[in-house]
């Protein structure tokens, strides 16, 4: 079973203004590399060479940036024309054909080292696995989780206590997990209000039926980049895992290729 990866990078990231006034959030530089490059190199370090990047705002900038990275594989660009009017469930829908029997799905603003992804690949056993970390206090923007051991029971920003951690925006689908997610997403999108929902609302519904597990990341280094105040922590995070990421041999062809259709 060959693992593939999907990166959700369609958003502009207005909360990071002025850094994102003229470029998407995934191209914000942290420690000398863009967020997207950190992700792609962590993916490459784990031997994954089938990658789809969902773009939206300034997609041409993303394509050019990927071409300059000199990756040893050719990511596929999946353009989401609805990025300005739908939440990230729209990006997941555009990439649905890439979510299969062994797929890693990640938010385009999550920074993590190769070891974090390796841990997910090593420990995930449920049809759908959510990575989560714990901390002393949670704010309104945290994607909180509730769990029963290694089984996820709820996920959302508005969960009441008790809270068992927060999702870092990195998931894995194995076996029937991808098909379960695609079917639930299709059913949800038949309701107009779904366009304003996060894709994790679909995971929340699937968790109630026992399909979702949790991979705990205590002790691992990661960062989410939403606000300018997150940049200091993000810089410290990449400094701790940057040396672990190899620089692949460049290919002789353009790196990014547009999808023929989602």
C-alpha cells in the first residue's frame, strides 16, 4: 500500500496580513523556507512521492514556488475555484479523488518535522486518525478534541470541558477511511450550510460512529501559523527540525503540474 499526501493550501490567510496581502499563506517564509516547502520536504523525508496540493488564492505563485524547490517528485496542483466562498471542505471536495486507501491530509498552515509525520505513519491504525497534542489551556481558535483512550469521540472549536487535546491539522486515512470520508462529505455538501463548515466537522460526525482514532504527539515539535504572533514560535519550531530534512536531487522537469480535473 503506497501512501500519498494532500496539502490544503487554497486560503489567502488574511489574519497574517500584511504578509499575505499579495501571496497565499503557504508561501510565508519561516526560517528561510516557505511553510509549503517545510511540508513537502517532511513528506519527501518519509518516502512519499505522490502529492496533491490544493491551491486557490494566487495559485500561479504556488506553482512557480514549487518549481523552484527542486523536488525529486512532481506534485499535482488541484485548483479550488471556490476557495473564496467555501471553507476548507471545498478544498477537500476538489481533492476527493486523491483521498484513498492510504492518504495523509494536512492543513497548509501546519509546520511539523519529518519525525511527526513518521509517527503518524507508524502509529495510525484506525480507518481515520487525527494527530493531537495537549496543553494546559485552550483558546477559542484551537480545534479541540475529546477522546476515549485512542478513540476520538468529538472534535471542534466550541467543545465544552473536558478537553483532551487539540488537533494539529494532520490526518491519515487507511483502508476504508478515505471512502467513508468521501461519502460523508458528499452527503454533507448536499446541504447549503456545509460550504461554511470545516472538513473536520465531517470527522466529528464519523467519530460518533467509531471510525476515528487519535495519534498523540506529546513531546513532538510543531506549530500552526495563523497570526503574526505565531511567527516567533514557528521560527523556533523549524530551527529544531530543519537539519533532519534532506535536500532531494532536483528533477529535470517542472515540478508542479496542474490536475486534469478533480
